């Protein structure tokens, strides 16, 4: 009996041996296209490989690819839009989503032609993960259920600025490595349709990033969505937020290292690989 028990135990993968999760990284845009998107794609893949937590596939269309150029040498919008529709039909149909454990929207913009938007939201609710970086809240302005899922909607931003982001949850996998106030230089979003009582705050500001008016200005949060898990950070406009080796810097390299840990912690939490509190705090931590 003892020998049977040993063999049986050996056949069960330990957590360290568990197969990596599968993540779809979506970077298609129908609005403003951030120059940091290629950097984001690279860093997200590297974080998955180094951590062993996940592997990535992409739903992406690079408008400046030669295949999309028109006679004037500029991207042909009709060709680009058709390519976006095709790649989302392939990667984000209800059948295709069954192959993934989480979807990451990295600086997506506009009303993306996902084959079945409600099926996508239902897929998250079923127990999957959703991660949004920066312009993920500048996506689907015309689809309120998406805004409710992600937790807020981009309203505006001022000039890029240095801010002191308040760490609202030092125990969270996305924030436990951060100080009580984290200094970053980035494009800081302001939101509409944000209700603090529906999210668990991770990073916030207690004053307007540009005019310093006191108030509650959320930067990052997480939330439960049905059985699913949603993590969002509005940081990630600049390349030097993502890449510590980016040459033209406003942020010290240490900020990029910390940002990578911030998003990796959020991704792992959304995948169910790390524990963290998603209960709303009702009010911002000051």
C-alpha cells in the first residue's frame, strides 16, 4: 500500500510543476495608438517566460506594416480595420476564448469589433481573468457593460507629470513591493463612471495630478466580476514605465522594474495564482 501511495503522489504535479496559464494579449486599436505598444507586448511576454506563470498569444495588428500601406505610403484605414476584424474573429470568438485563462488589453482603444461582446464578458464572469493597462479604459466607450466590468471610463488627462501614488493595499501582489507613496512620471488618467464602492483600490492620488485640487483620483484597482477577476492599472503610457533599458527616460530604471512587478502581480492575481483582497474599501485610503 505504501508503494502505491508513493507512486500516486509522484504522479501529481506540484504547484511549481503546474503548466503555465494561457494568456491572450490584445493590442489592437481603433482610436489613438500608443507608441509603447510594441514595448508592452515584449515586456508582458518576458514576464510570463521569466516567472513561468503564463504563456502569451497575441491579437495584434500593426498599422504601419507594409501590407497595409496605401498608394500614398500611409496606412490604409480600410485594410487595417479589416485586419483587426479578422484577428479578433480568430482570437476572441466564444470558441477561441475557451483556450485562454485570461485576456490582457494593453493600450487598446476604440470600440473593438469583438465577435460577441456579451459572450466575452460572460467568459470573464465564468471564472477567467481580465487585465487592463492604461488605455484599456479608453476602449468600448459605447458599450456600458464593458465599463462596468473594468470599473471606470477614461475621461481626460493633462500633461505628463510626476505624481506620488498612494499604495492602498501593501498586501496585494501588485503593490506589496511598492512603498507607501510611489513616485512615477507618466500620463495620469482621470475617470468618469468610476464608483469606488465597486472596486478594491490599489493605487490612488489625493490631489489632482496637474492642478493639485484635493480629491480622490484613482490610478489602479482590482475587483471581482462574477467568478472572474479584473485588474486594472492606468499607468503604462510611456516606454520607460515598461522597460528599464529604454534610452530616453524621465523615470529612473527602478520605476520600470517596480512597474513590471506591479503588472506581474496583477496578472498572477487575475489568473488565480496569487491571493489578494478584492473587497471594496468604500473610501480611498489616505
